[in-house]
C-alpha cells in the first residue's frame, strides 16, 4: 500500500512507532481518507482530496556548511520537486 513495506504498516498498527508526515499522507491518500481521521482528530471518514500535493523533500543528512553546498542542495531539491510534478523537461 502506497509503496510502504508491510512490516512498517504492522509496526504502525502494533507499536507506538509513528510514520513520517509524508508517509502518513501517502497512507491517507491510499485509503481515501484524511490524516486527521487516521490520527483520531475527526470521525469523518471522507476527506477532501488535495490535488498536486507535493511532499516536502527529505532534509539533508547534515546542514550545508558552505554557499556551494547550499546551492547544490537547492538545485537538488528543486529538480526533485520538478520531476515529481512532471514539470522537468529532458
């Protein structure tokens, strides 16, 4: 489901381990419900669909330490966002 391993789904169901925000959104989308419903914040099963949702890029393993590293990081995440939204032309 939503490209999430069954073992991870099992952990979310049986332990106190919580999914990352982008994973929670993917689960809600796959189930056709809202993250609020999954988190118990509402009893309304149906959720308004938000088209063109872009999950935030994963943060770097460490913060860029120079202007060159920062520029590289910005180029990387911009390219990733454009690819995810089919806006990048080859």
